[in-house]
C-alpha cells in the first residue's frame, strides 16, 4: 500500500513540473513574441505554416498540454489522498 502512495506522489510532482513549464513557456511566448517567431521560423513543423498560425498553434499547444498536465496532477492528487 505504501508503494502506491509513493507512485501517486511522484506522478503528482512530475505533472506539476510539466504544467508549470508549459504555462511559463506560453506566458513567455506571449510576452516576447520576437523570440517565439524566431523559433517558429526555424522549427521544421512550424516553418511550413503561416507565421501567425504557427504562433497561435505554439501558444494553444502549450496551454493544451498544461491543461493535460494539470488534469494528470489532480488525478494523482486524488490517488494520493484516497
């Protein structure tokens, strides 16, 4: 039973780390679009898109993955507290 608790706690810490990193990336992308545009122009996936569409995909993708990480953290938190 103790092993399950440690796994849930470890999963929670990893999920929160990813959520924070995705949110920080989205915030920095909004605050400094020049840096993000440089990334979009050199990245193979984003360079095939229009720069504005690539910028939006980058920001919304980070927000989506942050939401997934927050959901995963909440699931791990419920497992840890049950």
